[in-house]
C-alpha cells in the first residue's frame, strides 16, 4: 500500500497535461499544480481544505485534485518540462503534521529528474524552513495571506495576522525577489485596503498573485457572492500599475467607501491596453485556468493572452474614465 509520502494530489488540468487523465480543455495550465497535506488544521472560511469544511477533500477552490503515485507524477513532469508543455511546478501545502519535510521530499524527487523552476506555497514555521526550501531548489516561497487587512483576516482566516506579515517581511529581506503572496479580492475588504496591501508588498519586493473570491459549496463562506467584475478589474489595474512601477498608492483616489475612483497617471489606459494586467498574476508562467471562474462565465483572471478586443473591454470594465 502506498504511504502519504508516495502520493501527491494533482490539479485536474495538470493531470490532463501529464497524460494521467483525459478531459477536454480549451486552455491548458502552463504550471504543474500539485497539492499535499490533506485536510488543513487551519479553518479559513473560504477554503475547501479548511478543518471544518464540508467540501470534498479532493477540492481546492473550484478545482478537483485527484491523487496519484509521486513516482509516476515526477517523471511525467520532467518529460512535460523537456517538451515545453509545462514551464514551472507549484506545490501547495496545507497546514499538517510534518508538511515541511513532506514538501522538501516532493521538491527533491522532482528536481532530481529535471531543473524545472519550482514554487512552494506553504505556511513555514521559521525563516530557517524557508532557507531549507530554497536550498532544495525552490524558486519562490508563496504565502497565503489572502486577506488584505487585519479586520478581514480575523473574520475569515485563522492564525496570527502579525506573525503572517512578519514572516513575509523576514523572507523578503533575507531572500530578495523570492517571496510571493496571494491576495483574494472580495472577502469583505475595501478597494483601498487591498491596494494599500499591494503597495506594501511591492515596497517589500514581494510578488503579488491576485485572485477573486470564489464561493465553494461546503465552506463557511459558500453563500457569500464573488466580487463584482468592475471591482476586480480596478484591483487588477492597480496591482499591475503598482507592480510595474507605473503608479503608486498616492496616484490613486478613493471615495468615502474606499472605492477606487480615479487613477492620476497620464495615459493609464494605454499602459493597460495590451491586457497583461488582466491575466493571472503571480509567479512566472502561472495561469491557473478556471481557478476563479466557470468555463463560459466572466473571466476574472485570463489564463492566456487577451485579444485586443478583450483587452479594451477589460479596461472599460474598470468603470474608470
């Protein structure tokens, strides 16, 4: 019988690219998405893997993650990387006993077969654990901060806001350019709060991956709606302009409710005209098809390059003049 260390959960799209299953896809993932740890000891209200979640243990966000033998998955990742079908691997670890050692094991098994860039999203216990991940060949360590403010964090997540921020800051200081953070729009924060956090992460040199809250059946927040598309488009635009040095928090105006109402940057619409601001953001080559949305529905994060018409529409959807 296989032990937990011998198996790995693989996103359905990744499993299809690796030839492990057969499903129809209009856009394939460009990163191999892996998950380990099982049901999380944390209890975040939006997460299918939360301790008290009633969602399937094979789900994360909208995606199904079937389990396969690591000994079968690793060589398929190496082959896909050599063929150019996959350009990066990303391991997402829940909070579980010995998950750090487990993550190191997975990274070492895959990296022994190829030099694929490898990111790990995990809650490390110390900067020393971060150091061990980088020594094993990890490219970026990602932090699921998720909430843009302490107010929201304390409502929808578990753990310590202060400790989470401090671990991100220490990692960014010790390993410049190699820390990443996930932020979720639509958890109850104001647009001002989210942009303030994007600005703080930019000043720390931390890569920001922006996602839209997605209600998942069986989670505590299953009845909360996703953010409006115009709200999300404004946050995508602000994140892109800030992360690319084209704007700062002081260039943005907000109303009394915290809604972004104006970007005081000359030709900001032209800066966004290629549509890159509206693609999936975060580490290089991360496109996460349909992580936030259903096929045929509104695209929060485009998993591919936008057409000129789509890019123009996305800029218009910000609702800013």
